[in-house]
C-alpha cells in the first residue's frame, strides 16, 4: 500500500456556512508518495477525492485527474526521484496543481520525429497538460523539478 500524507487548510467563509452545491472558494491540499508503481493511481485518487470534496465541476475533476496522472508519470519515468508530491490550490476561478520531485530531469538523447513516433504509446503527456491548462511552467533546480499548471474553474465561486 502507498504512504499517503494529507494536509488540508480550512476554508474561511464570511458567514461560516456553505450551500451543499457551492464550490469551495479557496483552500489547498497536499499529498506525498514514494515513486512506486502505485504513485500515479494513488495521487490521481487523492486529486479526484479532493476536487470532489471541494464540489468542483465534474469536468474540472476529470481534467485534474488527467493532469496529475501525466505529471506524476513523468516523475516516475524521467526524474529518478524517490518521492513525488502533489499540491492542489484553489482560489476563486482557478486551480493550481504543483507536482514536485527531488530528482534530476533526464532529457531525451534524441529529438522525437513525428513520423516515427506517430504510433508511440507515450510521449504526449506534457502536450495534453498544456492543452488542458490556462498555463503551465516547469521549474528545474538542483533540488528537483516543480511542474506548475493552472486550470480554469468555470462556474466556481470567486
């Protein structure tokens, strides 16, 4: 079984009440996991569970799950990190996903050639992430890699 660590910040409201269908206006959640074969499904479940508890729209929940899966899979395949952390922040009309590792990114030796890679089973994850997001950014340092992705929350309370 995976080792999950969940931390959640309380969400203040002006009247202390929240309607059952109102999306969360602000908050954060974080989960750390060892980079094992169970990491991507475990962190996808964490992201989906968090977004559903925050009553985010179903399409946002699905997009968040896809983005977390792709980014965590990249950590597993490319970083050599012993652990991976997912931080999800929601504030008003946007949701930010941060995936952190403590490894060193290993670049491809050869550039992809589209004709040769047309039938490849992988290699399109970051393109999917970019397509789903308002913006994305990679921060590579000696301490590891941070991928930041912003997802719009259509219909979320601001």
